[in-house]
C-alpha cells in the first residue's frame, strides 16, 4: 500500500499548484512577484578504483553546489530588488557596499489554493549577482507587463520542517 500523498487531508489527491507561492525578503513578502526559478542542488560524482579490483569503477559523493535562483517581479514602485542589488554593487563604488547586509536569508512559501502556507523553504546567505532594472520596451506590444529580475547566489537551502501540512476545509 502506498503512503498517503497528503496525510492531514486524505480527501486531497491533487498536488500543489506552482502559481501559489510567496517569497519573503527581510520579513516582507515581495510585491508583484511573477516567477521564481527552481531550487536545485547537484552533488559531484567522484569516480575511483580500488587497487585490487581494477575492473569495477566505484562512485562516491563529492562536493555539492546550489544553482542560482532568479526572481521576476512586475515593474512597480516596490524598491526591494533595487535596494538589495545596491548593497552588493553600487554606482558610488566599493565604499558604498554593505558588507553587513548584502547577504540575506530568504523564505519561499508554497501556498495551497486557500492561500495558507503548506510548505516552506529557507535559502541561506543569498546575495544579488545580477539585477535587471528594466525590461525591453516596445511600443508595438500593448499587452505586455514590464518585468525586473534579480539572480541570487546562495549557500544552500532546506525545507522548514516546522511548517506542517495545513488542514483544509
């Protein structure tokens, strides 16, 4: 017998939707967030052979790296992306860089359709490696939303196990 997909909600058979999410930076949800790239880690495979067994290659885990995360936000007056990017690289030079505040722990919340937090992940020691302040502008496209982006380098992530499956009504 298979394990239940949703232990607290036996009625549920559908997985969570990818459009119901929230990213929290400095304790505040990012306004107008459109998209976030995947959370992905890769562990290098280290191949080796034992001296007495040269015909069989063995594989063991090596170093782990974490893929950068990109956030896309609709173009608004919310300065969260710009302010964070300016802590890393400022037009006023290195003296304007904030060595104390440029790294941040951020939170990704997966929400159910009722808007309740169903799962939560923490990204550790993230910093902005790329910032796109403005999109391409094209007078021929009336129905396009302006998007700004940041790319975050980070030192890993983990699921917040204190967040449990909410009971749905």
